[in-house]
């Protein structure tokens, strides 16, 4: 019995000591800061929220070097048209936003422009369905585009683009500032990549970072659109590789 009492006594002692230390710190901070400055501190905390709001609504700058990179691309592809690619970014992103919002990949599956994107969007939509999450992109307006990077090697060329845009965004699973600001128009920036396979003989399929899926069963296709799907037997239309196809997209601000 005496053991139990001494144990409880020791516990109470420790709690009392911690309480006294906290009181001393509290009194010291108060005497150092003062009641007026204490109000200032609260004001500053509110300011941080305002700055966050302003940053959310600030139109972002495109990140790119179009003037330097465009001539380099034109040397390799004399029919390269950056405005055509910029318009593809807008069309593709709108199609993707729509598929995510509707949680329906049918249009993407049938879309020849998004052959490299189908499996990514399909997995994302499946993920949203599994977690019962609803995402909305409203009143999308694009601002500016720039070429951010250009790389040509092993039979394929890759162009990276930077795009600024705005929309009302809501995600009902999001507990962070995106949710807090869902009444404000979000200013943001996306990075997208487009690939042009210019020499299939140099292009090794086992090095391929981007897979094309069968539009019928979704199985990855070993070869780029020739013959029938190995899994379900669906005839795959030959794909014209001589063109720029989107292979990835990501939002720069989170
Ligand atoms: Zn198939």
C-alpha cells in the first residue's frame, strides 16, 4: 500500500513541477511581450492568412525559355509550331479535368491525342472512385504558355511546357488551404510534356517510359499500335507516331 502511495506522490510531484515551469515561462513571456504586443502577435497571425490568400489568387509567371528553345526545336523539326502545341495543352488539360470531375475515362480512352495519357487518367479516376472523392475545376481560364525544356535522344524528342491558368477548385477530401480557399479563384501553373518519336529503329521499346494501353481492355501494348491486342484481340489502329503526344502533366503549386 505504501508503495502505491509513494508512487502516486512521485507522479503528483512531477506534474506539479511541470505546472510550475509552465507558469514561470508564461509569466516571463507576458512580461516581455506585454498586452499590447500580444494583440500585435494575433494581428500578425491573421496577416499570414491574408498573405496566403493573396498568394492563392496571385497570377503566376510562366517558367520557360521560349526564345532560346524554339529555334533549337525548329532546327530538328522544321514544321514545329509552338502555338499548335500550346493549344493542345489547353484542349488536353480541359479533357483531363473533365474526366476527373465526371470520374469517367470513356472520352480519354477514345481520344487519339491522349494515347500516352489514358492509363494514368484511368488509374487516377479509379482512385477517386475507390475513395469516393469529388474534384471540381470551374471556370478554367488559360493565361500564358512557354517552352521550358527540350531534349532529343535515342529516337525521341521531348518538349516540356509551362502553362499558367486559373480556376475555382474544390476537392472534398482536402482538409488543407485548398479547401479553405474554395470560394477564391485559384491561380496556378502546370508543367506538361510532349513526346515525338522520330526514329522507331533507334527507339527501344524496353526503354520506353510511356506505355500505350489497349483502348478496349486497358492492357499495355507491347508494340506501338500494330495488329491486335495480345490480351483481348481487339484490332489496334496503327498510330501515327510522327506527331507530338502528351505524356505527362503536373501542377507546380500544391
Ligand atoms: Zn485489349
